[in-house]
């Protein structure tokens, strides 16, 4: 179960490790739970600690993005790790997801709901 640290209009989810066929469903489940349980306006997915991602992990991100959009949430990616950035660029998903350069900056995240999870 992810840990929740603070509360605000922004929800930050910070997955760590690998997002792949083995655990992408867990990540998608956590995203769905976050998006459907609380009325928020923005979700920041901080990918700084994600070491690798495969097609299943990308599909979990796309599914979360679609759900967020259908529920009226704003969606951002923050601090994408270099390995994941290459994958997003190759698949051109970097054009789909708006990116926030300062996603994990502690001043930026003050007073926000932060969820950390390892997969």
C-alpha cells in the first residue's frame, strides 16, 4: 500500500523500480484508486526513481492518463529518469504527456498529497 504524506489539490505518485509486465497492473490499480477516490485537480507522476519501463508499463501510464482525462484531472510527468525518457521519446509518448521539469523538487511538492510506491 502506498504511503500518503500530505494533502492539497495536487496528488503526486512516485513509483520506484521497474514498471513492467510483472507489476504494471499494480501501478495501474494504484493510479485508478487515486483518481477515483478523491476530488483533485492535478496528478503529477514523478518517474525519477523508475529504472526501466516496458510496453505494459507504458500501457499503465496511458490507461491512467485516459482515466484522469475522463474524470477531469490534469496530468503531468515529473523528473523522468534518463532510461524512461528514451523510451517515451522513441514511442512519442513524450508528446502525449505534458512534462513538469521540477516534479520532485521539495519546494514544489510542499502541501501536496504524495504517494510513494515500489514495484
